[in-house]
C-alpha cells in the first residue's frame, strides 16, 4: 500500500537538507530576492525540465530530479518571504532559516492532506509532463497577480499558487522515486 504522507515527508526532508546545506554555504542571500525574481528562478527550472522532456536531450549534468528539488525549495522560499515582516533582516541564523522552512513546509503539507482527501490522490494519475505544465501555469498566474499589484477579483493569491507549485514538485519527486524503485 502506498503511504503518501511518508513519501511526502521523505521528499521534504531531502529538500530541507539541501536548503540547510546551501544556507551554510551562502547564508540567507535569497532574502534579497523579490517575488518576481523567485518566480523567474522557478520558471527557469520548470522550462528546462520541459525542454528536456520535449527534446530528450540535455547538455548540463543537473538532473530533472534536482530541478524539481530546486522548484520545491524556491517555492518554500517564496512562501517564507511572503510571511516575513517587511523589516526582517536579510541575514537569518541557520536555526531561524530552518525554523521558517519547517513552519512553511508544514503549512503546505497540511494543504496537501486536505486536497488529497477531497481529490482522492488524483495526482498519482498525472504525468511528469503535466506537473511541469501545471507549475508553469501557476507561475504565469503569479506573474499576472504581481502585475496587478497583488490584487485579485475571484482568484487565489500568490501564496496559494506557490503552495500548489511546491506540492506539484513534491508529487513529481515521489513519482520519480517510485519509478527508480520499480527499476531496481
């Protein structure tokens, strides 16, 4: 039987591990990124995955899996940025950076559990290509919301779209891991 929550938490743990290691290497330099810059970072990663999917070719060593990890981490960084006070310092301690990540990742996990309940894990039927396309759609929506100065009429806001992006990235990583286990 598939244990989604265990798989989900395993992926988040691996993503957090990389985030913490990068915080040790670079500090919290990502704190200077504005929302549109984070959107663009995720867009570059998603678009690269799409190009590899369409052409079957790649010239640099970063795997599709590592790009999805980057999408998850940048998505969580975006939600952290949106949740921090405007006057928060750029430099966070390793403990603060980790705590922010854990709090926001838990919020996103809670959303996944609610949606999984209602949708019955329909995501398991989606292809990796669909996850990339859905991420790109969410990014374009965020760009439009930002162009509208954060105002929406009937749509979810920026954070809800980033939450979905993170969950799509995690679902793609779960499916990648399952495919590896099927081969092994």
